[in-house]
């Protein structure tokens, strides 16, 4: 892996895709100093800057309120939006969504006042279970039926557009019957502790037929088979007419690997996991050292 800035200075980049948590943001979830000036410079040069994250696309848009024309890869690649318009998306089949709701109801703590809606949850649904819940991620907003303060506080940083509902099954029925214009693009299960055990009993059951991943210590995600940041980036490259040789990518975790494979100028952060460091061509300073900004300043050097 190369860390010498001279090896990539002045590259002819037209597209930059950047992971958020652990990459662009520091450990306190702050943007790096110099980012605004850098984004201005990128815009002047005609370089497309793309935040790419497992976060809800609306959350990403809200994080850049002064940049209405940006392009975003959200929900780990399940949706791409440019200047407020959808470029691509990959909906989940509603049968899997319905079964996932049933499983999470069975293995996670019941939400307040939810006994009636949980009658179909199956054996063990009323025993003491994992402290967790499900986020059903639509294109328009996220839907939750667990509404206590602790759960909503865990959801809020990643899903700024969230609707609390009485019954997720009714949301699915309404989509299926065309009563609401919506498509489900991701499921996310949360656990107050390590998510692995709850995920194994719920979303992990679909790992052979769908795209399943432990996305953080407390979160696991399920999407349509083949959906990832790399596929979303390929769709965006095709849309913009940009090649991998004109693309730079920055990442730190396993869900960035597919994206790293789509760029000749691939950068692992100093704090990246071993598999990302092995896959990337170049090494960038850590997220706590404004590594993305520092590298892009060199890349943009005349």
C-alpha cells in the first residue's frame, strides 16, 4: 500500500465517493476542518462529491444543508439520489419484510402497548427477549413500531425521517395494496447490546437469499441480493460517464470494500480494518486527522 502523496498528486479525478462514519467524520461525528473550502474547490473543478453511507439518504441530505446539488449513496447502496432526484434504487420483496417483522416481534422486547399486534409473533413472543427493535427503511422515510425513548434515541442519528406506527404489518399491507406510494429498500435491526445474537435469530436467517451484514456493533442490515455501495457507485459512474480511472474512493470498513473495487484511486483510512487496508491501493491519514480533506487537496493540486 502506498502512502506517499507524490504518487497520486494531480490525478484527473471526476468522481469522489466517501464513506461517512470512520472516514469523513471523526470519532466525535464532526466534519473535518477545511471541508467547505474543499467542496467549493471540487465544484469549481466539476468533480462530483458523493457521501456514501449506510445512513438513510435523507439523513445524508440533512447533513449537507448548504449543498442542495450533491449526490448521495444511501442505505449501503440501496438508493442513489442526485440533486434531490432518484438515480437508482433496489427494493426488497415484501414477503421477506413481513417475515422479518414477525421474527423481530418474536425475539425482541415488545413495544409499549403492542400485545394485540404481536399475536402472530409466534412461540416465545411474550417472554423476556433481546432489547432491540426493527427499522423498516422506505424510500420516503423509515418506519418503526417500537416507540420508547431509548430506542428512538438510537435510531435518530441514522434516520432523520422516521414515522412511528402502530403496526408495521399494516404499512406493508398499505404498500402492497397501493394505498401509499412507497418501497422498502432496507431492514435494520438494532440491539442495545451486541447485535449478533438478535441478528442471527432474525435478519440473519435470510443471509443466503439476500444481502445481510453486521453494519455496526448494535446494528445489522438486510437488503436485496447484490445491493452494496459498489453496485451503486457503478450505476452512478454509468450515469455520469465516469471511469474507475477517474474515480477516488475513501473507506474504513467492510461495507466499503465493494466501493473500493470500483476505483483506481482507492484509499483506506489509517484507522481502517485490515481487509480494507489490504484491498485499497493507497493509505490516507485517519479520520481524526482530516485524512479525506488532506488527500483530496493533493489530488486536486494543479
